C-alpha cells in the first residue's frame, strides 16, 4: 500500500511512502505523528489503522483544516507503540 505525505508547498506534488517505511519508523521511534495528503482515500487510511491495531499499536486519526476551502485539509495520524 502506498500513501502520500502531506504537501509542503501548495503547488507541489505529494511524496509517496510505502507501508514498510512507516512500520520501520514506528518500530524505531516508538511513537510517530504523520501527516497525509487529502489525495489519500479514507479507505486506505482505515486499512493503515487496521494494520497497526492488529499489531497491538494505538492509532489516532483526524482531519486537520488549514484553510477556509473544503479541500484544504490533511490527515493527522498518531501511532503509539
């Protein structure tokens, strides 16, 4: 599963990351906060949640609005070991 990190510039393309890199980061750090782009499907993020909860991790996800427009948001994901 490939997900897209949140953009750092409004006109930039989001960078892709695969599940293995996220899992490695969680194992190394123990607790991570990640920001994902709005282009990710909600279904993929729920699959990410299921993946980490099956491994006994705590998973919290929310939408973060950064503008007044309906499409100016990103997903914040907090994974705790």
